[in-house]
């Protein structure tokens, strides 16, 4: 399986709860554990400004590219603005586009980055500057590679930007399963939401996810699924309040791929969030996701 990655994905955040060095560490672990070879990694091209403007307001894009965010807009990002940050998120968006193309060819592909689901057309928030998944869906639609897409968002936080961007678009079905009592507030409705109470463990989570996936795939037949495989439902995550184990998270991943394969739907993966107290746990969760994805690659 091809894996989309760039060393420039690091968001240049310094000492921050979001360990963006996790992208590099995940690549290193995949190589160290023999789960990938160096030739399996594909370097993406950056998304173009035109790509980004298919989702984001022109003035917001201009402010990002020219360091003209207001103080309040910068605060809302919750990560420090820098030219390196903008380069990284444009590149991540290009990676999510490429992962979609490769998934359509082979059944599955992972972008070792991306999943910035809190970004809105006119602003970023919650560590998310631009919405790479929405940009990728729009690009694939423009190229006529797909007509219909589904997002399956298993990050512990609701995909508010995704829900808002596609709220009036019948060509995209948005599904989010998340902790109800957690960021963001408010939560605009997705096509389908599963709101979980605090402290949900493996079996309850997996039963709810299966019910949600079955309902979503009964209602909507997409050409591709973009799977946001957040590591933050993990029981030791600093920003989450669910209690999934490493095994439970791997079973989650396998369920998503099995349901998609049963319908003949390719899956493109982005890693989304992950803030475990020990970064090596986040890396292990992401590595497990990538290993499972590889099992479903043609």
C-alpha cells in the first residue's frame, strides 16, 4: 500500500499538546517494525490556492498566505501561526487529495497527516487551519473521479467544520461519532451524528459505531469514504473523555474497512487527532490503523 507523507507535514508547533512530530515518528515506526518500505512512501504536491478556495473564502485564504490574521483569528486556531504552518497545511491538503486518488485505484490509502475537521470556510479553529478532507472531496469531484463522498469521523471531537461545509450538499454524507460533552460547542448537525456520553468503553463504542455505519451506508452510497481515524478516543488521551483501549481502537478501524469493503467502497484515511499522555501510544494507534488499512489494499 502506498502511504502519502512529507517531512514538511510537521506544523512547527514547538512544545504543544498537539504533537505534530507524530507524523515523522509514525513513519519511523512503520519502517522500524517492517510494516512499510521506504519506496512505499509517496511525497505529495501542495494543494493549489485554487483548490483551497473551492472550500474556503478568498479573503481568508489571502489572510493565511499573507500573515494577516487578526489577533482573535490567531487565538481561535489554538496553534501558533507561522509560514511553516501554512506550508504544512497546504501540503497536507495535497496529501489528502493524493490519498483519495490512490484509494480509488487500490481500495485503500493513508495520508500520514491531515484530518483537520474543525476548519470552516471563513476561519480556522481547534488546531485546524484549512479543511483538507473537504478540499480533497471538491478536487476529486472537479476531476470527475467521484460524484458522491462520505466522511466517517471517529475523532473524539465532533467534526463541526465538516458538518457546516457540507450541510446543504446532497453529494456528501457526513457521519461523526464523538464524545458529546467535549469540544466543539455548538455542534452543527452532520448528516448523521452519534453522540456518546463520557467514559464509553470498547464494547459500547463498537456497538454504536456499527449501528451508525450501517445506517449511513444504508442511506447513502458513496464513491469513496474519507475516514478520519482519530487516536483521541483512547482512554489515556489528554483531550478526550472516552475510554477505548488500543485493541478497541484497532477493532474500530477494522470495522470501518470491513463495512466499506462489503459495499465495494474505497477508503482514504487521514490521522486526525491524538494527544495521549505518552506520545508513543498515539504513534502505536496510528501505526495500527495503517497496518489494518494495508490489509484492505488490493
